[in-house]
């Protein structure tokens, strides 16, 4: 049981390049999330997916797209990378059996630098 | 819209001393409240959470937090800090669909 995994761990892009960050979970959770973490700002929600095939915008979706074709995978795309997207990206999945167990589990993060 | 304020960016505590990290939230309904810890280069680990009932919540690693509705606060406490507690701590409030809103974080340094 690996939990939430993210690939790659590190990535350097040039301005204008595109890439996809991958997230996988093996806990059969319905909901998945993408956050970005910037110094002094905590984590901010980019996109989330309540179930396979559905996605919705979070607080900072501009410049990103997502895909949830399979329940276990949630992909985050950068169409044309900009230096402002330099950040650490975290994926999370959510277990909801009851309010007492409603918890998000986080992956180890992807550190992205855009030059 | 919900928001979370962690007033202290950095806190330094001597090993063995007590700790309190402050968290204030803004949310229209009864909130789900969380404390996460992040060690350098790592992801976030859940310390504890409040969703209803007893306002004093016990978590892992000897941490506890108290929900005070009248003060809109959810402060994290530990009676005796260990060097391994040095990390960044995030308070979060859960809204619709459990879309978490995080505070900016508090970096804890532990002096030996």
C-alpha cells in the first residue's frame, strides 16, 4: 500500500514548455486534489475531483488543466509554463466513510522550477 | 469564504518546554478543522482534526488542540517539545467538498 505517489519529484522547465504532473493513489478514494505550496502562503487548491471523470476549479486554476480518467490517477497539466508557476505541487486523496474519518492524505510533492 | 490565519511565522522553543501554536479561522458554519505537520522536503501529515463533539482533540505525537467557537480559534498545544518536533505546522479549515483552506504555516524551531 503505497498511499499517494507523485512523479516526478523534481522538474526544471523553460518558459513556454509544457508538462504533466502525475498523481496516483491506491486507497480507492473517490476525491483527489492538487495544491501548490509557496513560501508564506501555505497550500492553495488548484483543482479537485470529487469522482472519476469530474473535475472542478479551486482557488488558483489559471494556467493549469487536469484530467481524471481513472479513479486512481489525477493528472495536472501546465500548457505553457511561466516562472510564476515555480512552486511545490502536492496531490492529495480523500477518504470519506464518516465525518470522523474524513481525511486528506498527501503525496510527497513535486518541486517544479520554471526558468 | 473561509480563511485561516496563523499569526506566528516562526516560533522557537527550548526542548522540554511547552508549545502553543495559534490558529484563527473564518467560516460560516460549523467547521472541520485540521492541523498538519510538514518536515523539510516531505509531504503533509495529519496531526489531528476536529469535526464535532468534544472541543479538546487529541492527536498523534502527543499533540492536542482545542476548538473555541467564541474565539474562532483552534490552537495546537504540546506539553513538552522534542527536537524531532521541529517542522512547519499548518492549520486548515475544511469547507464544501472538504476543499481545505490552509493558513500560511508556522515554522517551529527547537533549541537544545
